[in-house]
């Protein structure tokens, strides 16, 4: 196993895309913030979040490709632009490159062990694991209580994405997964139900039967995915431009989503206590 620190990039000519499934394994069956309509979204100070990126590759050749930093910086710029309207900016910290064919084979391979070795920072720091063999993304939701965080929960906190999604922009996969890290659910959560019946607990994301899997009819035109209405008995059309849907046309969060991210971060992440004896780096 080999670890190295630096700024890395894999420059690829890829189209704008969010065609990957998100493997969100947990959800909330109640509104953890007890408010479905954050209509009072005010200008606020910027919250800066430490971003630790960990690349998991299978060979020295793959590691050598991650050298210039061009792709990662492009993704960071894109990520910060997406979150700037909602008061968040990510500060890139020195990142690691782990050469381990087993770790790089998939997200699940030896997951607990690689997270315990690679994770950096406390519960307010974001760890993103970019995996050579990954074909989708997944991220942990914040634990919906204010108890001190234990070792397993701290080590297991973070987002997983394919390497190409960390080294290419525009690519909304990282933006999507980090939305979960802030506490957002998919807008199609609960299908054609009202907000109070489940859903994503955001009053300004219309109900949606399932993922839209929207694809651009015209390359570069975010309005060309069409506007299906899979819940015709409820207000609005599907969220084909929303980062939390599965769509190539993703380019926005709603005001309620932005406010819920801030509330979720401040309630469950910022300043969260760590249990005595927990080791963190």
C-alpha cells in the first residue's frame, strides 16, 4: 500500500452529466428539522468547510495520472459556484492517493478499514473518496441527534464518487452527494406524496414519482431535458434541473433546500462534540 499527498488531476473530455445512480442507504422518515417551508432565506455569512479528498487507485500508473491538479481544481470551482448562493464554500485540504487494488475495486471493498485509515477532521469536515472502480455515488446523512459522535460514526462519515466525478467539471455527482451530507433527500423521495406525507420535506420541490434520468436534447442546454409531470394530481412538474434529481440538466437547488442545508449543518455538524477517547486526525 502506498500513500502520497499532493494536488492531483485526471483530465478527461467528458460531457456534463449526472447519469449515475446514488446509492443512498439511509433516509429520514420524519422531518429532522421540523420545518418543511423555509421561506425566510436571508443573506448570511459564508460558512467555510474543510474538504478532504482521497483518491483510491489500483496502480502507480493510475496515481501518476493524478498530477497536474487541473481537473480537481475545475471540479472545486464548479462545486463552490453551486453552493455559493446558499452560503457554503469548500476549502481544499491536502489530499491522499492510496494505491491499493482491493480498495480501488469498489466503494464497498474493505470500506470500514479504508475509511478509518483515511478519514480526516471532525464531524464538520467533509471527506470525499474518489474510487477508480466506482460506478455510482453514495453519501452519509448527518446523524439526526446532538449526541457526541463515536469512532465508528466519525470514521464512517463521508461521500463516495467515481474518480471521473472528482476530476471533471461540469459534473454534478459530487454536488449531489454533498447535498445528502448536508441532510437533503431526493426530490422523488416518497413518490407522489405531499410534503407532510414524506417526500424530501422541502415545500418548493414538486412531488415526483421517481428519478427523471433527464438527458439533454441539445448539448449544453440545461432547458432541453424536458419537463415531465409524473405526479399530475399534485402541483408542479418534475425537478429535472435540481441537483438532487438524477439528470444531466442539474444546475440548481431551491431556496428551501438551501435553507435546510444550512439548518442541517448548523444543527447536526458544526461544533458537534466528539466522544472522549475517539481518535481523529
